[in-house]
C-alpha cells in the first residue's frame, strides 16, 4: 500500500526527486529509506512505475521498452541534476526475486555495496533493455538464478518440495 500512497501522492510527495506522470510509461523517483541523504557515497533511490499490473522482471516484454528506457534516461538525468552524480557512477538494476511485487528499479552509487546488488539478485537495467530488444519474451523463457536467505518463506517452500 505504501507504494500506491507514494504514486498517488498521499505520502512522501515532498521526497519525490523526479516524476514522469505518464500512466503507461511513467514513474516516480524517490530516495530509498536505507539512504539518509546526507552523503552521496551510499546514494540509493527507487523508481516506482505508475503501471500496477507489472509486478516483476518476469512480467516484462518488449512492450515495456519505452517505460524502461524512460526510467534509465530520465532517472540518470534527474540524479545528475539533483545530486551531481553522473550516470556512469550509478548502478541501476532490478531485483529478482523482488522484495515487493510492484515493478521498481534501484539506483545506487557505483561504489556502494548495497544489499541485493550482487549478481545473484541484481539485473542491470541496461542489460534488461538489451535482452528484451533481442527477444520480447526473454524473461518468460529464461531460467533466473536467485539467492534466498534460510529464513525466507520461499526457501522453506523449496525445502518442503525437496528442491534444496
């Protein structure tokens, strides 16, 4: 619900760094709660898409390329304008599995070892765009490896099914 409150400006409207209001290809860029905004070494922002039916990387097809390209381009421009950090110094990625199922993209400082920014969980947005440009159904077909903590419910489900 907090995602929808941000998108509807019922909460945190004053924290919005950038917004593209287009209902199909737009998003809101806000600071992540992990970042106190006092220094740029651990810069951490989240782009929340306006579209509610797109839950995760698995839902993406070539239809979403304009949205993803907007996030990449406008997000980098907004960070450079507001914080003076060029796009070359950002890690821009999606998690799989995500911590919540509403499509969102992470923007972190390149030097910051953010939780979940490792290769087992993070998929660089530029790579996602390239993969979808090559094959519209790439993320419906592709086997995706991901790490789980021992205390996560999904891990317990895999254990019960004898898959771990």
